[in-house]
C-alpha cells in the first residue's frame, strides 16, 4: 500500500519504520524543514517504561489547589475561553478515580513493556542508530519521609505489575549516584529501577530518518497539511497547497495539532497541549553530573545525561497552544537544577526549550482506526511519546495489515 504519514515527530517516524518493514511504500509529510522540530525535539530523554502512571489519579485533585496557586508548582492552569480546554478538564477530573487510574496504568504498562522489548530489538538490529542511548537505570528521589514510605509500600504492588524496583536510603542513593553527595542529609531515600533507559529523542529521530531514507521512505518536508477532507466515497484525503496528496492509507501522527485536523471530519480527539520546559546543559570532563537518570519526585523534574549534556525537564502548563516560554517557569527550572546538580556543567550556557505534550485526559494515547476506512490514528502520547513510540507504531502497523498485534485492538481506540 501507499501510506502517507502526517507528522515527522518520534511517533510518525517510528510508524514509518514498522510500516516500511512490513513492505509498504511510505511517505512522511511534515510542515517543518527538518524532522522532529516540535515536541520530539527537546524532551526529557526518559525511556520510562515502569513510570507510566497517569497524572489523573485520586490524589491529584486535593493537590491541585496548592499547585494552581503557587508560581513554582509542577502543574499550572490558566483558564481560557476555549471549550476544548474546559471539556478536557472535565474529563480529566472524571478520570481521577482509583479504578480509572489503575486501569490506565495497566494499559500503559502493557504498551511500555512492548515498547521496551521493541526498542532493545531496534538498538540491536540497527547499529547505525546513534542517539545517546544508555541503559542507565532510574533513581526517583524523595526528600519527604512520608512520600518515601508511601513509595516503598507500593513496591510489592509494583512487582505484581512487572516492575522490579528497590528502595534505598539516602546513603545507598549516594553510593549509587555519587553526584548526589551534597544532598545526602536532605534525602529521605529513593526508588531505583534498573530497567529504565535514557536517550536523545531528537537524535533518535534524525538517525531514524537517515535509515528510512536508505530504505526508500520518501520525505516531504516544508509541506503543511492544510486540511483533511472527506471524499464522496467516504474516504479521507490530505490536502496541501490546494492539492490532494495521493495515498491508499493515511496515518495521522501530528502530535498536539491532530485534533484541529480531525475536527472538520467530525472526529473529536480529546487531546490538549500541556506545555513543558527543558534545559540542556553542556557538561565538562570535570563535571559532577549524574550518570543515572534521576527524578526529583516532589518537584516532578527529570534529569538525564545525554552524552556530554545534561537534559533537565519538567513543568506542565495547561495554558493553550502558545510555545512562548514563561520566564518564571524557566527561572524555577534553573534554580532547582542549580540546587540539585550545582557542578553539572556550564549552567549559564543552558539551552532553553518548550514543547507541547499532546495529552489526553486519562493519559492513554489514541491508536487505531477511525470511522473512515483509510484513516488511522497514532496520537495523544502526552508525557510518554518517546517511551511508547516503538510499541504504538508496531501495533498500528499490525492492525493496518489486519494482524492482531500484541495488545487488544480496543485498548487505545478512539472513544474507547
Ligand atoms: C518538557 C517535555 C518533556 C518530555 N519528556 C519526555 C520523556 O522524558 N520521555 C517521553 O517518553 N516523553 C517525553 N515527553 C513527551 C514526548 O516528547 C511527546 O509525547 C512526543 O514527542 C510526541 O511525539 P509526536 O510525534 O506525537 O509529536 P511531535 O513531535 O510534535 O510531532 C508532530 C509533527 O507533526 C507535524 N505537524 C503538525 N501539524 C501539521 C500539519 N498541519 N502539516 C504538516 N505537519 C504537521 C509537526 O511539525 C511535528 O513535526 C516530553 C514532552 C515535553 C514537552
């Protein structure tokens, strides 16, 4: 089949990889001059297979008032006149039950474990991919003793879900990650997960692009999709510059822009952008920077070493589609980083970035068919797009070819 993939972020490129492997003729279209120039560019670099619990959970509603009032809180909300924003918030609140949160976590773990297997396979099979991939392991740090006790109490339950984790006191954390030495007295402890990886998502995308070009995938960059139209025979055609783009099948992977393209087709995708921030700090040979992936639990900030850089990411602003950074958010991220890893590198040379996480209220992506026989969705991966990219793409390729795939087709279905 001739397959058109709309969007050259990590989701579109991973889709292209598995669809090309399945023997299809694939063309990837993107409005930017280069691949991965939107949300897949500067993300946290976490391949976070065991930490997939959604933001929507029973504990969140009581924390929200505090978060929303404090300027330096991890989550921020600015009400707007947008009906989509209010509808998203209402669905988010409805998803904040224990039962829904548990269901979402199980669904996401199934997808993340599949993604981990596929990522390991891809790294093995494709030696040309060069993207600072490290099986780093992750240490989630707790400063608050109650929060650490609660996390420790969950370990047994986590094991039943397939996540092997260990609780370490402050001394053991420092032994594992010596760059935390100066925090020894302020740490309650940490949860260590050996099976987590880190990598540079942008470099992954660039490497994958090169590999796909070698394998005959066509790229049409600087090509804006103006609209998706329904044809008289009930199919969908993608329109660019007033002209239709020929294809037997279309995969929409346009990240946060996807709902706007779907709306005229009568499809409501409950995806809203959650703006996040990152800093990329150049390290030096003498730097005291973490080797492990580190998460500061209370601040919801992640730290990943990407070769000779330290990537720091966090914050979630429900403030619309603008990418304009809020200087106060960046100042908070800089301050936290300077406290956490003061000698990690040249903080003054940190590169600042913002991106829009394409987030669904429940936290699950939308994968699979639409009411239109030739239109498929691979969208809404929120804070986990890099982590879930391989599994989502492989499942979609299976389903497009009529194979069952390793996860039930209804799990991530539109309106599922
Ligand atoms: C601060 C931050 C930290 C994060 N950290 C992590 C992390 O550590 N681990 C993790 O797994 N995930 C993380 N994420 C989430 C992850 O980055 C996203 O889920 C992922 O990048 C989404 O990929 P995508 O391909 O769907 O979207 P995008 O990367 O945005 O790609 C969509 C593409 O579609 C194109 N497009 C859109 N509309 C059109 C149009 N009309 N015509 C043509 N082209 C179009 C865009 O140009 C873009 O290239 C983070 C996100 C943020 C913001």
